[in-house]
């Protein structure tokens, strides 16, 4: 029996879905612009620190409000939250590793639309689940376990 999704999962899917969909479409439609953004981002240490802090903040909010591992959608949202935490920490504490990874993307620009397609599909799916999913009746938002 499908019990529905916790409210925190639906809210996270409603936020992350359109965000990932928009980024994915931008990466597909504006590949050169995204490559220029990546290059400018890794060249500017101020932007790198700000981006790392924002990624860490967003990831920590997701993990704090939603750390469920019971269903597929919960797992995807939790993985995205932890990925954001790890990425933010990596940007702040291992910037050369991030710069090396970004340089590999710049050398292989065909990666950008491929990642864009994956992000757009994930965003579309999360949006669908978030806006059409049924809420679990007994799970209040932000319940501390």
C-alpha cells in the first residue's frame, strides 16, 4: 500500500525539482554560457567561497529538515542534501580539488549538456512527485526523531 510521502519530502521535491529543471535546461540551451560561468567561478576565489558557503547552507537545511531513507523519493532528496553538504565543504576546504574537477569539465565541454539532461530529468521527476504526491498523514514537517 502506498502510504504517501512525508510533508518534508514533498516540500523539498517542490523546491529542488524546479531548481534542477531550470539548471538542467540552462546547461542544455546555453552550454557556452555555462562553461564561461564555470571558468569565471573557479578563477574568482570570492565567488568560490560564497558558492561553497551557499551549497553547504542549502545542504545542511535539507539534511536538518529531511533526513529520511524509507522510500525512493526520500532517498533521492536525502542524497541531494548530503551531496550539497559534501560539495560545499569541498569547495571551502579543498578548492584545488574543485578547480581540477571544473578544469576537466572545461576540457570536455560535451559533459555540460549530458549533465544538463540528467539534471532536467531529475528535476522534472522531483517536480512531478512534489506537486502531485500524496502526503503521509502522520509526519509533521521537521519532526525531530
